[in-house]
């Protein structure tokens, strides 16, 4: 009877020892193997190689598109407002477009521009009646603007049509926008640059034809960037 009792009492101990040994043999391993680490580094390298250039190009295209669309929208606003209010509306480059006294002070288009009610049509903003309708800050970082004839304004008459040259000063006709890529062929076969064209009648459009942009720069006698 005592032998049976001893065997029964020994059974839990034996099982405990067996389980302990089993746990020793099946210890959980943490971390990566060298092979897994090498594969991970390879994948990260591929992503960085192809991802960063694409991200840079996407950012540059976004800035270029925003710059071109903003200028186009400003011309559209000026034209429609001139016809609606039956008064002269002028767009001009401004060195301080966001200031309370923003005017056509000889700034460049890169510095920003304003759209304002030009009551007396002299291409100079002055007086409480010559209200600023839209003020645009300096161009996006990295975007360069090249303007034909160094024109600093475009003015619409009360008819909604362009007034052409005013007081011997040339009106905007072409603006090339580019970044450090220059006039190269980008995705889709279009140029990475943009060509903004304003006809004498005041119709504005944006083009991406590489040849036309090159011809415009040649006619301006300028390079971009």
C-alpha cells in the first residue's frame, strides 16, 4: 500500500520535471534572422530608389500646376469682373501683394500680383475706389517665371476685352513657368514647364508643348531656369 502511495505521489513531480524540460527545449525565439534582415533592407532600398524621385517629381508638378492655374484664374476673374461691373480691371505684378497698400510698384511676377478695380485705367492702384479683388503671394518655391517684354500688367476694359498696351507699356502676352528641370519632356510627353498665353483680346490659356515653350523662350531672349 505504501509503495503504491509513493508511486502516486511521485507522478506529479515526474510530470512537472517533464514539462520543465519541454519548456527548456521549446524556448520562444525573438527578433529576425540574418536572412530576414537582408530581405527587409533590400525591399527598403528598392522603395527608396524608385519612390523618392517619383515623390520629388510629383511635388514639382504640383507646384507648377498650382502656379499656372492661379495665374489663369486671376485673368479669368479680371475678365469676368470687368464685363460684370463695366469698369477697367487690371492685373499687375506687385512687390507687396498682401500688404494693405498693395499696388503696381514695379515688382516682378515672382513676387506676387494683384487684381484690382482700375477706375481711371492708369495701371496704378490709388484711392479707396480702386479695390483689390484678389492678391496672390509670391510664386511657389523653386518656380521661375519668364515674361515676354518684361511686361508687368494686363488690363481689361469695361467690355471684358483686353486693352492692349497702355501708356506705351507692354501688356502681358506670354509667361513661361519652369523649375530646375527646365523645358524637358516629362511624363505623358508634355513639357515639365508651362506656357501661359494671353491674347490681345484677353483670352488666357496654358500650354505644355515643349516646342512652343522653347520658341517662346527664344523670342524672349531668355532661358528657364
